[in-house]
């Protein structure tokens, strides 16, 4: 071990080795579900250093757990408890290599923080649309390795859809330079998609070419109460059609979520709410958006019960603050990250409460999130008269299994945007097609024959 550590330090320097006394916050996941130990925490500065560390680990047969901002929610970036693995933190790889304003792309290293990327491209009047609650600390490499989602998937897609090319260190220490800026390249397998969403099990993403878009000149943000989830979907379909698909976000919030946050922008209490946003390139375009007509029609047909439109940036920020505060307000809930076809979301929201009541009488469902793309964070709080820890100990496994069974029966997914990691492995084996698992194992065996990249994660 001493020989391995001394050689690792020779590669990255003393500044690239984290003192063991500072390991604690890095070897546990964000939620505190998983705690591990690391033989070493190594922080390389360049792709070459990553490659050298990987080659060293291959020689010593030391497993590697890659970590970005450590904001994942399924334990994929946490080492196990053996102390035999190294934690490879990419936070020092924070360079922006190139911005191409004509080709609408940016080439960045894996350690670039998402919010910093937003700030950088905004200086060029451009936008990178990936946006999620952890943007102040999550890093691009982690975003791509988990195929992150967020609030703008409806218009722009997941992280996978925002990548033109990537650079990856392979298990033998070679660097694959796939940093292409091409929008069209029909010359065989698109290898980058093997590594995006693989949670660090096939290779280590060290850089990426990302798609950029023109920065919206104006945003139109509204918060409305709707009759029920079916009315919400009808409203979304109407907005997309009449706005020429300018809708970028469409988020569902239940009454309980607003009560937990302690904020309500409307004067009266309702059961179902939608926060949505449209973008426009200019004031003139914005003025042509038929939002007022949509409101009027919604009120007339009963889909919309009440609502407010943000009149300035401060009001817009206040509305989004409500949405971003929901998850922290439910720290002690039983959590599910599920998806169903968009047309089936209303059915899910109608059927799930009865299932939950049958498993845990008095439990309080608090589903919220990306109804526009079919992804609901179906969280469940304890009954008012039960301790949260006791509730989770007794009911969490049954509730998670029940919700997963329901969404899978509806053609959905037990993990919409959070991934598999360690947390969802049992469900992975329960619900994945055996042929899919076999194919994934073949890829794993071909690209990482010694199982040194993030072993025990996903499969």
C-alpha cells in the first residue's frame, strides 16, 4: 500500500492527495445513506494524470470510484466500506478549453461546476440548458456520468442530449479523444453514449463538448392552480401548441409541498399547482405569446382555477424558490424518483395514493416535479403522529417496492433521473430485461475486464 500511495503522489503531487483527516465528507453520499472508506482520495489536475492514476490502479488491481461534486442521490460516488478502493475526485479539472459562439458549443473539463458554466456562457449571451437544484456544487463530469435531468428536459432533453463529444480515460490508462464538435458524423457506433449515464463503471469522463443555445431574451413564468393532474396535462398540451413549443419547464406541486415550504403566491388554497415557464428571444416575440388567452381559456373551461404571472426577475425568482425548496423540506421522507409516459402521469397521481394508504395508513404522499416529461419525485411523509425514522424503518421498503411496481406496470421506470448506483441495484435486477443485463455485462467486461471502475454500482 505504501508503494502504491507513494507512486500515486508522484503522479499528482502532494496537492493532489487529500489528507485522510479530510476524507469524511467525501466518503459518504449527499443524503447520508451510504458511508465508506478510501485507500486514498486522489485529485488529479489533468486527463494525463487521470490516465496515469488509472494505469497505476490497473497494475496494483486497486478499484476506482470516480466522484464529481458528490451530489448524487443513489450512492454511485461513494466507496465501499473495505478501504480497498481509491476515490478519484475530479474537482481540480475545472478548465474551460474553448467556447465556440458560432458553432454553439463549449469544451469543458469534468470538474467545472454547473453554475459556473452557466455564468461563463451567459457572458457570451448563450445558454447551457441543463439546470437542477444542485447546480451550485454538481460538476459536469458527474452530470454526464449520471445523465442528469432537471427542470428543462421538456424542451432540451437530458444531459445525454446536450453532448457533442467526450474525452474518456479507459481502464488500461489510454485516453480516448472523442471531443468532436460535429453535429453530423454518421461513421459507425456513437461511442460517447456508452459512457454517458454509466455512472463511472465503463470509463472516466475527463472533458466534454457541450451544446449551447441562444440565451432567451425574456422569460414568461407563471404559477397556476389547476383542477387536477389531468387538467394540468391538458393545459401543457395547449401551451405547447399555441406557443410554438416555447415551453421549457412545467413543474407539478401539490398542496402539501407548499405547506411544507411555508409559501403560497396565491390568495386561496388549492390542491394542485403548476409552475411553468416559456422563453422568447425578444420583447416583441414575448408580447405575441398568447399567455393571457391561455389563462382566459383555462379559467373558462375549468382547467385553471387561479394563477399569477411573474412581472419581473424578482417575482420569477420567488416562484422558482418555492420549487427549489420542496426537496430540502422533505429530507425525512421516503423518496422515489420515478417516471411514466407523459400521458400516464395523471393516472399515476390518481392511483398511487390508494396504494400508499393500503401499505401505510395515514402516510402523506407528496409527489412533485417534472410532470412535463413524466418524471415525478413521489416522496412520502410519515403520518402526523409517527416519528419519521420509525416510519422509514417500518414502511420504506414496502412503499418503495409498491410505487416501483405500480410505475413499472404502467410502462415506467423506477429511476427516472437519479440513476441506479448502490441504492437501486435490487430493483435493477428485479425489473430489467435479462437480455439487457446480459448486454450491459458484455460492455462492462469488454471495457473494464478487471472490474476496477466503480465495482458494485448499477450491476
